C-alpha cells in the first residue's frame, strides 16, 4: 500500500490543537498519523512547507449540476429567477448527461478548493452520485420531490416511490449517502412533505429542504396557510434533528 506524506507549516488536528512543521501520513485511503520526522518508507511527499493542512470542508447545500447554468439570469428575485429562467432551462436542457457532467465539474472545483464532501439535491441524482464516486468525494444526495413534473420524475405522484428506490440503490455505499429532498414548502403540499419526512424517518436519513429563502416566500406561505414556512414545517412534523434547512434568510 502506497504511503505518502502531506507536508504543512500548520497541521490543524482539532479546532484547539495545531501541530507545526509536520507531515500527515496517508496509507492508501487512510490517514495513519502525524509526525515531525518523515519515515524512510514514504514514497511521495506533497504540499509545501508554508501550507496549512486541515480537515476537508463540507458544503451542506448544493445543486452541483447547476454549475452549467452559471452566469445565467443573475441578480433577479428568487421567484422570477426560478419561474422565468431556471425552470424553463431545466425543462429544456437537464438530462442524465447534463447532470453527470455538471456534477463532475462541481466536484473538481470543490476538491481543488478544499471541499471533500457535499450535500446535494437536484434531478437524476444517480448521476450526481456517480460523479462523486468517479471524483472520489463524499456526497449526501437526494432526488428532488415536487408537486409538479421534473426532468427525472415526470409524474409527481411517483416522487416518493422513486426516492425510496434511489435510497435502496445507494444505502451502504462507502462514499455516497442518500437523503430525502422535498424542494420547498412552496413547491410541495403539506401531505407530500409529511410523506417525504416519514420516508426519511423510516431509513434514518437527512431530510433536506429550502426554507424561508425570501420575504416573498414567507408572505406567500402566510397568505395560503396562515402561518410562516417554519411554523408550517413544525405543524406537519418535519422539524427535528434530521432536518437540514437551507437558506433560512427570513425567519
């Protein structure tokens, strides 16, 4: 098994523990130790004497394939951006190849800048998982659940079933962990949210969702349900330690 040394001026082992002028020893895919004296059997040394070596970063909310939409329709209100630009573009262009290639690009960019794991929700998530494995990066991935047709699930009534099948395909994978991903309270009915949450509970998985992204979302949900998005989530039993709520800008 190949042994390499990763050299650094500062090795951040824990938030309150920094080791100076040392090497992190890696054997295959395992970090086996930290030492100031390089062992004789090290086959390769990477890094710079001025580098900081630290645990990888985790990006807790991504739509990795959307790197291919970068620069399209910037600086717009969320609902204008979604309904007039992104949803139509996704309908026209998003397929398995699009998602795989966009996710592979995103994985390369993440690895290059120190991110070693990401939590993703989008369409054709098998392709996101495949890209993550090909890149060698950890991923928590969830197939998008919405009240209307998506590129990967044309019949929204099959969304929960398709998500269950997705979970079964990726359970116990060493790099990829499935999640449950209803898009938002404004794109999923309360009943669909409850069914999605039950699925996450049944399999002990992360339940990820967009929540309280904008003032207009809060106003829209209050007008329809007479409560805020957070209160709505709580009322249908979807708030717990397994809930990963993205954005939460207007609480």
